[in-house]
C-alpha cells in the first residue's frame, strides 16, 4: 500500500499528463482541496483507495477495489468504483459526470446508527451477513418516507452488489 501523508507527496506522483496511477492500494491521509485536485487529470488506484479527508478530483477517479471516503468526495468528469464505496457523510458525493459504483456501505463505526434506523440487530456480524439480512426487507424499507436522500441511495445500492461494469468504465472514457 502506498501511503500519502501530504498534498505535496500526492502532487509529486503526477505523470507528465497530470495523472496519477498506482498499481496497488493507495491511502491519502491529507485533504485534497479544489486548488490541488484540479491539478490532477486523473487518479487511478488498481486496488483500494482510502481517502482520510476531503478528496477533490478535477478529472476522473477510478478505484479498482473499494473506496473508503473519510470526507467529502467531488469528481468533475467521472468516477468509477469497481468495489464498494464506504461513505459516512449525510450528503451525497458530488460527481458531475458519470458515476459507477456498487454498494454504498456505512463505515463500521456507524453500525449503531444503522441498527437503530433499520430497527435491526446486526449482532456484530460482517457486511456480507448484514447485506443478506437487509436485502429481503429492502422493498418494505424503501417505501418508508423516513429516509434522507443519502440513506435511500445507500439502501438502494445494496441491489448493485453484482452490477456489471459498464463499457465506459472498461475503456476509461
């Protein structure tokens, strides 16, 4: 795993075309604000991408594995997450172009909140078991008006766990 602690370290990874490509997992422990993110033509991590703070991508973003977002996520052109998106914000990410993702899951520290909102006991089980428990209840759950836009998006995404990768993701356009 490549770990980036400062914005300078991240920007130093840019290729001449302005893009950053990492063969494995990438962890960014600093905020990537608008002024810096617009200098990155694209950010591709073949494995998991973990952003500890805000992440602004002026071009496109592609995670070959999961994306763990610790702060806000803004992507101007397109965002493709081939694994799952771990999201802890009350607002949705700002993706101005195409957006492919599979499941949008809460971070583990939000377990109690989701147990209360869903009126379910997850019993300390893993995501796979929790999703299996929630999926059969999804039609009933989504009929409720109690969900915020972001919660409804996250719940609905559980149906996308096996979603096929669109062609635009495969060709990178």
